[in-house]
C-alpha cells in the first residue's frame, strides 16, 4: 500500500544519500555477517576455514591501502575457493588444505550472485588475511561500465566469459546490469539483456526493493518498459521502495508517455484507493493534467478523497499558479501571440490513449509556437480539472464542503495568496457565500489579496457592488482594517516583480491609493492597537524603501545624463564641421543640395535637442525632494521623458553618422552605405531591447490604468 505520497528522494534513497558508500557498506556487512552466523554448513564456509575468515590483502603489496584485484585474479580466487570447499566435503579431516574464502559483503544470497565456477580462470595470486574488501565489484566492473555506457559488445564478451552474470547483483546497492542499463536509458542494451534474462529474474530487486521496471519508469523511456513487461506481465504490480508502484514513480517524474503505458498495463485490482489518490496528486503536481482528468472521469470519488497528508486534489491545484493563465509567466512576444493560438475545446475521453493524443496531435497547427500551444492547452486542462473537482465537491453536504475547504488548509485563501483567480472565480460563481468566509484572523479573500499584492484577485471586489463596503470593514485582532494591510510593505516575492526600488515604491503607492478608493472615509483615519492610522503605518513600513528608491533614481539619472551630455557635445560640434567641408567663397556646405546632407542636418539637430531635453529631465530628478508622493507620478514621468528622449537622441545620432558616411564615400564606395546603415541599427535595437520593458512598465503604471486595469 502506498505510504505518504513518497517523493523522488524517498523512492530512490540511494541516489540522494551523502554517506551512501559508507552507510550502505556498513549495513551490507552487518546483514551478511548475521546471515553467515546462522547459515547451514552447506551454505557457509567449513569450520576449519571460519577461523581463517579475516580481511584479505595481497602478500606482495607494499602499500597499506587496499587495492582492487585484477579481473583474472578475482575469478581465479573464486574458482579456488569453490574447489577447496568441494575438497572439504570429500575429506573433512584435511582442514589444512582448505584455502581462505572470499566474503561477499554485497550480496545477501551467494548462490544468486556467483557465476558457475567452471567458467572462471583456475588460478589465483597469493592472498593474506589483512583487509576485508570484496573482489566482487572489481570482478563485475566491466559489466557495470558496459551497462552504464550502453556498450553491448563489451557486455556480451563479458557474459560469454561468465554465463549467468546477467542476473547477478553487481553493485553494493544490489543492482543488476538491467537496473543500470534501464537507468542509463540504453534501449538496445536492455532489449538484448532481457533476452538473456529469465522471467523470474526480471523481478529481482535492488537493496531498496526497486525492480528494473521501477528504474525504467523513472528514466521515462517507454520502450524499455515495454520490453520488460512483454516478457513478464507481473512487473507492473510489483511495488518498489515505500510501497510505490512503477506507475506512481513515472507520474512522480512527470513522464507522460510512460504514465499512459503503465496505466494501460497495470490491472485495476492491483491499485488501491490510496494508490489512485496518490497518483492523482502526483499527476497534478507534475502538470500531467490530461492523466488527472482521465482519473477523475473514471473515478469521480477521487475528487473528495484526501491523501496521506490530508489534502484533496483541489488543495494541490490551489498551490499551482503556473497552471493557470492569470499567473503564467509569459514574455512580451508570448503575451502577444497567446490569444491567437487556437486550442480545440477539451472533450471527455473514454480511454487514456485518446486524451494522450489530444496533447500533441494539434501542435503542428501552429508552426513555431509549440511551447505556447502546450502552455495554453495546460491552462485549459487545469480549468476543466477545477470544474470537475468542484462539481464533485458540491454534491456533498454543506458541512462536508466546509470541512474540505477548511482542512488541512483553506483552499480559498491559498488560491488568493497565489493569485489563482480562475479557481476563485469558479468556486464563487457556484457558491457565492464563499466571499463571506474569513480565516482565523478575520480576513477575507480580499484582505489576503491586499497582503500578497494579488491585483487580479482584488479586482473581483468591484463585482460584488455595495457588499464590498461590509467586507472592507472586517478588522483583525490588531484592529487592522484592509487599508492598514495595504499600508504594510509587500512580501519580497511580490515586491521584486518590478525592477528598481523607485518603481517598487510607485507600485506600493498605487496599491494604497486603490484600496483607499474602496473603503469608507471613516477607515482612512482608523487607528490600530498601536495608535497608527493607515497612512502612518505606510510611512513607517516604507521608510527604507523610500531611501533605496532615491538612491536608485539618482544613480540611474546620473548614468543616463552622462550619456546625454556626450551626445550633446558631439552633435553640437558636428554641425560646425559639416561633412565634405564648405565653399571658400560663399561659406556654404559643398553638399548642401545632396539628400544625404539634408538627412544629416535634420538628424543632427534632432539628436542635439533630444539630448538637451534628456539632460534637463535627469537634472530635475537629481534635484527632486524625494517625498513619498513624488514616486507615484512625478519622478516616474520625468524618468520616462528622460529615457525616451535619450533613446531618440541615440537613434538620431546614428542616422547622422550614416548620412555622413554616405556623403564622404558616395564617390567611390557607394555600396558601403547599406552595410553601414545596418550596423548602425544594432546599438539602437540593443538599447530598445534593454530599456523598452522598463519604459513600458513605467508608462502603464504612471499614465495608463496601471496594474488594476
């Protein structure tokens, strides 16, 4: 039975243990020592050799450090120990002739680990009883390396020399070559190795009870799993570490194709209710929403069941903002094309394969935009999943619905904290009374939205009409109303979504002003238990941010003003040293009638005036008083004008340079004008890409509707 929604670390502890080598070795030595002490004479060494069972070392080795034995030496050692054991059974009195045996510290059952002695060389070097290192890792090192690299040629050569080694546990973690090759994702190697492996041997587990199919499920290569299951149909039902199935492991790693395949070959009677709810939670966690939808459609009762942590699938979805369009992080280009990507409406599927194809068959309809298509499909699947889950929960009694929404955590407030507006909207539309729900601090979802600066959640307050006045009147134990919460500084993760302390301060002011518009005048002067009004609390909480914003503004203005000053100097000098020179008699430029000269004159003047304007804007920023209110409109607007005019001056300067280039070289190298113009576009484009996002953010928040549009 599935134990407590095991994580990847819990399923494969051997891959995450810092002291894996030492601890595993110690455990293996202790377990083998215990089994040796209780073994029957036929399974253990003779009495005469037990006294000689000590650590081994080569006699002619001058170093104190243990050295691995060569392959031929290890093989001959095993052969000699086997011959000596047979000799002991034939003559029990010949104790002095019995050689020292090698203790296998890594394999609990020697009969399963040692290849037939007849296939191994028959000689062995002289050995003394000094160290206790086993020679088995050295003996099977070539097979291990071949399996790890997928070199079937070398593996086949080794297996020809050592028949039966294909089923041997060759690591201290008791893994066979099949475990190693499956984990390394070598399909051809696994196919050949499975041919040499018996049906029962495919069920062999490593030290942590994981079969080779469990490792294959983690690797995500469906073909490897198909090869194994084709030979042994029972493999999908064999559980690994912590009692997990290969199906759960595949879901935990997010391998969609592997999950669909194992779901198809795993019998329903082999899965318990705990397995199904664990699988549902795992698929939601790894964004396999198509699998989750299939599970809910075939097993609707899973929507109301809790996992071993006491959570339902709705709790897990509420903590996955990236699964919804409102909280998905898209770039500028992605935001532009997202609405134009067409995704077919999802339909219920009667079989897993149908839903699997839905995820990938239509990506070719949008060439070059597969990533956006997949994201939009994921968002649609998440919404449909919320609808199915919530529909099942609504079929319960009110007391049961309340219990699900409150325990172990409140779904509504988790979604408000993470800004999952789609989930909250779906819940409130079918259950309007949820807007009155409060947490242990008497805070509604709108209070949570203000605390965590989730503007899309807070905008829902405009949809409830006059009821917002009553909800805004809620106070917590510190006598903080919703405006006090807006006066507190935002959490770091929400504060840092905009760059620069000045813009962060502007965003905080926008929040305070927006909340202030939605409360009654009485609450603007309400005092908390410390006697602070919302405005006093805002000033106290943001004092450090104001200083950082002032420093950021001055630093930015100083750097940009330096660039603008250089442009002004160059453009002012260029107008008096026109390209081509002047007529000595008239004093007019020689190329006055040329189009290139007219372009030069216009662009030079434009660059000069723009750079001067930019200098004035940045100078006004440096001499500002830096009051709180200045960060809301005044300072951002000046920075916008300064950056825009600086960009214009840079562009005009490069146009003037290109025009000058054409005038000077028009007689001999006229063709060079085009490359020069293209190269001149590079700095302008680079500046635009670096500064344009900042400029757009400031324009939207300062002059447009802002973050609450």
